């Protein structure tokens, strides 16, 4: 029968109303949703800013991260411009100082006394709390340390961002290895199922049941302190959650029609796993990786804080916090800056990961 005898129902051509917009793929759709999440965009900006500073900030001044300067020990923060506003002016409060010594120019050089408060008499001696320009007292008027110095006279600004660089490298490296191991392990377990899956998951559960601190201590004993030990300690159990996620994704997709059709045509198992099924799990994998990074940063900092992380001459955020907690009440600025940086990293990565999770959610496909 000739095609001319047939007409579309309703007498309208199927192409009467063509699409006027370009097709939107899965990743483009996720990116469009992510852009509308203001908190995630701001968080990404914070992450990129800290990453930029971790790479380039140590070169902003001439002080190396391990340069020791005994004459400039425990200097308070001093920032050009802000010092005129009374902020980060290099001032330090000296408590219970004899007021009779305030006119002694050898102890208090001219112009070094900024404020005298809390005058009182103790055992017949008049004392007071004296805020001084500490840089003038030690003859370092021409120096500026934006975050002060530590107990060895090392520049905390340089050390903080070198430490952030090392912490980020450890976190990204450990998460990358965890994702790679977890993807391969979970894909094999989920694809083959049955006894293979049962044995592999029981092995993972046994590894995950061992206390993490015991594993860390073991690696420290065998490999010593350093980045290798920390990365291995974060990897030995960190891949398990990724493997469980990938396993669940494979159970979800391996029975789909396109997988059955490919298997019928004789496609190899490796091709089915990594070409036909695994791409469907890219969204959850990216989200899991971003969620794991702040956890890895915190774990590395915790290990360094308790003395099981990297050692001198290397430095990390955890090492800075561990050193600063000894003088927390006397020199709080040494704890303040590392604490703010690690808090910003943790919050930014978590909020960005939440945005990625919503963006890659298939149930929200096509939302405005």
C-alpha cells in the first residue's frame, strides 16, 4: 500500500511543532541546578580561594615556612594599614607590671606603651596591665608578620598556607585512592553478586571493624611518621564506603535492558562494567569524593594533633593546632588562624558536596 494513503491522526504533521531549544544532557542539567544554589557557588569560591592561597601565599614574603628567628619569638599579628585602626597592630598586654617602670626607656622604649589599664596595688607595689607595641620593644619596628610568629620565630602566615597545601594534598590523594579502590571493588562485587559479593563484602566488613587508631599506630611503627603513613592510614578503611555505594549502583543498573542487550551480543564483562554500567554512577562518585575530602582533612588534622601525623620539618594544619594549644590562653592568635582556616574548609566542602548531591539527583532532572 502506498504511503500517500496514510495521514497522521488529527491531520497534523508530527513535525508541526519542532523543538526550538537545544537538548540538555545530564551533566549540563546538573550544572545548571548547581549554579542556582548560591550556597554551593559561594562554597566553591571559598575552596578555590584557599587553594590559590595554599599554592601562592607562601611566596608573598621572604620568610620560609621553617626559617627560625630567635629574636622574633611569639610576635603578635601586625598588618600594614590595619595597625592604624588598632587592629593587628602588634600589641600585646603584659599583666601585673610595675607602674614605676613605665618611664624606664630601656624596658619600655618611647612610644611602645599603648595603654595602661587595671591599676592596683599588690603587697604595697602599684601594678597595672600594660598594652605595648611588642615590635618596638624588641627593636623590630620595620617588620610585619600578618599572623605573628611561633615559639621559634617562624612566620605563621607562611606556615599556615604551606600546612594547608600539605593537608589538601594528603586529603585529595587519599580520597582519589579510596575512590579508585572502592569503584573497582564495589563494581566487581555488585556485578557478579552471589557468593562473590558475599565474600567480598564480609572482607570489607572485617577490615572496617578494626579500630582506626590501631591501624594508624601500626603504620606509624612500620613506616615512621610522614605523609606516606598518613595517606596509608586514611586509605586502609576509607575505600569501604565508596565500594558499598558502587555495589548498590551496580545492583540497580546491571539488570537494565541495554546491559542485557550488550551481554547478548557477547560484550565482555570488563566492558559491561566500565563502559555500560559505571558511567551511571559518576554523579554519586563525584558527590562521595567531595564529601570525603573534609573528612580526610579532619582525620589528618586529628592525627597530627595527637602526635601521630607528619613531623618536622613538614607542617600541616593539625601540626599548627597541636603546637598552638600549648599556649592557647597566653597567645590565642596562634590557634585562631589555623582553626578558622580548617573550619572554613570543612564548611565549604560540606556545603559544596550538598549542592553536588542535589544537582546530580536524577529525581530532580529538568527542575527549573
